[in-house]
């Protein structure tokens, strides 16, 4: 199970991430701390549910 990190998001994205291994989150160049009032990323949600590992 991947380790959860503190939430981060990108200014030009509508989602936030909670996993450093998230394939979508990895593409975020300028990470902004916090959820930013956004929705949890689909991949991160699946990682949390144990459906995928990255
Ligand atoms: Zn994510």
C-alpha cells in the first residue's frame, strides 16, 4: 500500500492528490499544498481503495 502524503494540487487542475506515486500527480510541476477545495483525483481514489498502485 503506497504511503499517503499531505494533499497537493495544481493551480490549473480540478483535482488534488494524496499519493506521491500517483501517475497523474507526478505530472504536477508546481505543487500547491492542500486540497484547494478540489475533488480527490480518480487515481488517488483508486489507490486508496486498493484498486491500483500508482
Ligand atoms: Zn492523484
